């Protein structure tokens, strides 16, 4: 049952985000037709992350209190409603409201993570988190491609297709998604770790350090995504197609790492060591992008950077899941998702400002930030619960 629950929740999140990402190719053109200025378009693009920042901890806490399944179903229903009204929107204000609702529903990723943490044994938790991350990454690759195919039919058609996917996903979840056992049989080291973390609670030092690490790593990564197009154009003569292929290769590298490698590494070496190794890899690759001379050096560094990020994100989520009592697990994972959303807001702006001052600066700053992420993970006081020898 636990393995089937893992597949169902991963599929649920994949289809939900597939519907959301499906509208992204047509959104700028539709907003422009409604008279969107640069400020309006920036607001539309950042609204999702802003709402997710606020909603993720709230949804996580509510799932701790009322159960994971009801909150997942509520988020899926909200996604269907937000996509339906997105297709009906004829004003920028209405479109912004729909983006905010979609972002609030996107905060349910923390609930999905908590669901997995409840449903699978501790020894497979990191692998399950990684597979959920791979599902999210694939949705961000396949969704825009599907949206590009549907774009000639009009923005409303894309939005209604997304709403249909969300509605079908809601029905499937009603049928096949059970409420997980809130406390599956814990392995001895996990139970001890949770007792050690219970005094810290949701706002204790372990959670702050882990959320901070996730924030720093995400800020570095989205800074790369924001400025790579300009760096590739100016330094290597890349056009839009080349940049798209480079980012697709990076997404594929991350998905491959998360699909199977992370779980094996975590069982062998422990979550904290793997997370720190991922952050160090990110730091080295950010510096390599800054000084790369040829296009293939840059591309290799970007792909390894994405792989490093793929090592860090699921292991940090697994550490958050085990950093305190199970009854506060959703709140802890919500805090982690909120930190990631904050990074997706702050990272692009900071990287853009640095790029204007010097093409290498966003990457050198990102290297320093990623190194700090490694330090934050290794400074977690409950580090001993993630040792590879205990998980073997």
C-alpha cells in the first residue's frame, strides 16, 4: 500500500503541475493583449510564488490537524477552479487573482511531501521525495511543450485544458488516494531523531537551518536560470533555441538524478552528507559557469549544477520530515516550501541586478550562496539521525 500511495501522490502532483505549466507559453501574449505593462507582467509571474510562500506553511499545518488527503483534494479542486476562471478572465486584475489562487493551491506540494513522509518507511523516504521532485520537474518540461502545441487554439483553450486535467486529477485522487497512516512503523534511528527534534518544534534551529539551506540553494539556482539566456547570448552567441535546449538538458539531468540516484546515495551516506555534497557541487559549477570559455564547458557546468540541486532538494525535505514530531511534519515541510518560494521571488531580482554590473557576478555570488547552503546543512544539530551507517 505504501508503494502504491507513493505512485498515486507523485502522479497527482505531476498532473496538477502539468495543467498549471500548460498555460505558461500563451500567458505572456494573452496578458499583453489585455494591456499588460512590464510591471503587470512581473506581477503576474511573481504572484504564484508569493501566494505559495504564504499558503505552504498554512496548508502544511492544516494537514497536520485535519489529514493529508483532505488538503490534497482541496488543492486539486482549487486548481480546477483557478484554471477555469483563468480561461474566463478578461481583465488583468482577474488574471492576477487567478494566479494568486493557483499559487495558493501550489502550496500543497508541502502536503504531498508530508503525505509521502507518512506513507513510506524512513529508509525509502528520501527516494520517495526525489521521485516526487522528478515528477515536478517533468511537469515543468512537458507542460510548456504541450501548451505550445495548444497555443494556436487560443489562451482560453489552454486554460480549459488545464482545468480539465485538474478536474480529472481530482476525481482520480478521490478514488485512488487514501489517507496515509500518520505514523508508519518507524525505524529505530528515526524514532530517536524525532524525540530529539520534538523539543525544537516547528520553529526550532534545525528547521531554520534546513529551510535556510533550501532558500540559499534555490536562490542560486533560479539566479542561473534567470541570467543564462543573457550570458549565453553575449558570450557564446546562443539563440532562443539553444538556450531552451540548455535549460531542457539541465532539467533532464536533475530528473535523472532524482529518479533513482538520490535514494541510493542517501541510504549509503545519509541525507545530510548528500545534501551538503549537492550544495558543494552547485557552488563549484556556479563558479565554473562564471569562468567558462567554450559553450560546451558552460553547458556541462549547468547540467552538473542542476544535478547538484537535484541532490540537495529531496534530502533537505527528508531531513525536514524527520526533524521533529510527526504531528508537526506538515508544518515543517510547509516552512521549507515557503522558503523555496521566497527564493524564487528574490533570486531572479538579485541575479538580474548583479548581471547588469558584470556577467560573471550572479554566478560568483551564487557559488558563495551555495557554499553557505552546505554549511547550513552540516550545522543542523540533529545531524546524527541522517548518518548513512544508521540508514543502511
